[in-house]
C-alpha cells in the first residue's frame, strides 16, 4: 500500500497541472507570436507594394524588419503574416483526411505498444490490461522529463497486473532496449538516404560539459550515449544478469537502502530467471516484438508528416520524417515534463521551412494537442479507477 501511495503522490493532480500549464503558456506565446509575426518577401518588380530602403545602412535586406520597407505601389516586395499564410493553404477534403490520418497514427502507435507488451508477457495480459498499462505508462512519461521517462511507474503497473517485479523490471529494460535498438539501426539508414545536411538544418549551439557543440555535435553525443545504454541493457538482460543481480544487492549495503535488501534479492533472482526464459525464446518472438516497436515509432513520427501534409502536401515527407530523429534527441534530454514547452519550439526550429509562413507555431500546438495532451487526460481518468480495482 505504501508503494501505491507513492505512485499516487507522484502522479497527483498538482503534478498533472505542471505540464499542462507549461504547455498552455508556450502555446499562447507561440500563437500570439504567429499572429503578430510579419515578413517581407521579394517578388517580380512592379508586382509588389513595398520598396526596400535599407534603414540601417548595412546593405542587407532584413525581411523581418518593418522599418526596412516603405509602402510603394509597383514595388518588388510584399508583406506577409499568418493570415496571408492561411490564404495560401488550399484546404480540401484531402487536407481533412490527412489530419484524420494523424489521429489514426496515434492509434497505431498505442496499438503497437499494446501488441508488444502482450508479446513480451507471452499474452499473460489481456488487451484490456495492455490498454491500461500503456495508457498509464504514457501518462507517467508525459509527466516526467524525457531523460527520466516512466520506467519506475511501468514496473509498478506491470507488478500490479500480476507480473512479478523481477520480470516486470526485465520487461521494462527490454522495451527500452528495443526502442533504442530501433533508433540506432534507423539513423544510419536515413543518413545514407537523406544525407547528414538534411537532418541538421538549424544553427544551434549549446554548452555541454563545458564544450560548445552545434546541434549536429549534440546529436552524435546523444547517439553515442543511446548506443552505450543499449549495449549495457543487452549485457544486463542477456549476457550477465547475475552481475546485474549482484549490483542490486551491492547497492542495498548503503545505509539508506538496507531495508530494500530482501526485495532486491528477490528482484535479482527473478531477473536471472526471466533472462533465462527470454534467451530461450524463438526468433519469431523477437521478430514480433521488434516489428511492434517499428510500428509504434513509425506511427509516432508520421503524426507530424500528416499534419504538415494537410497544409503543404508538396513538402518533402521523407526529409520531415528523417529530421524528427534529431528532434527526438532534443526531447529526450528535455528537463521539462514530457518535453512540454520545449517540444513546441523544437518543432518550429526543425520544420519551419516545410510549413506556410506564420503557421509553424500553430501547427506545433496542433501536434501537441494530438500526440501529448490526450495521455494526460486519459491517464487522469484511467489511473484512479485502476488503482481502486487492482490489488497489491
């Protein structure tokens, strides 16, 4: 019961409000910025209504500085804002269909996750149980920073669904392994097809461990870390589960962890047993698990593709898909719950060139409304009922 209370506390209403408030604040800011943003675009001489006057005498055209332009019929510049951007969108039934497809991709993503958890538990979980597990898991992930994720809650959820803690721990490690494996396999393929330049379009510099790194450097640093984590997970589950068990017990020698020694020993023993079972699984078992992983991640990324297709069907959808890989790295290291607040800015920075002028901020908010906020509300409904019905 104490563990249940800790989980309820960590997923309390106050915690739910934090990402919602952050996300709404950023959404309001971005929508306001979109509505007030202006830009001048060069057209054929005589077709515009503005002339450039070089107000700051630097010899460069600042397309976003209104003081650089003066109204003049027969000029060679026009003024654009979010409304002129909307006018360029040719909304059709196909556009509506693309948005519906974006919603469908979220269903594909979650259905694939449910399929994977059923495969990994040898169908010990029903589809209804799998739905609850995935929804609460996503709910926990949406309320924690990307670097933390909902792993601890996921183990608790599986344990409450009658999966012993050792096996639950091993299963969560395997899902992480499959997710990271998909990433480190797909990145080189897309690099070869799309080229490195297509994945890193923006000039972004950040300080990491005292070093100044551009977005490409940050990406490769994160990629190496992900590859290392994948290797460690593989070793812990498949090659040296006994060593992992000894590490668990070793940490319980610390004074503030001694009370967990008995539980750590049991969990370690269960992990060793589960590891032995998993190593004996047929190839078809792992093919199903990895196929489900591929479907879930593909569905996740295609949400953005379909949203942009609704507003710009001619955009290069392959590059948009590939660019999301570098976006995802930024969201993984996001310090905010579920990347709230940062995801919207990353969306605009990476994909702005594929979106009609002035609409990037609005589409970023639309993306989050489809792919993020539903988990907060569904989880808030499912979690209390599940805690009331399930038993320790």
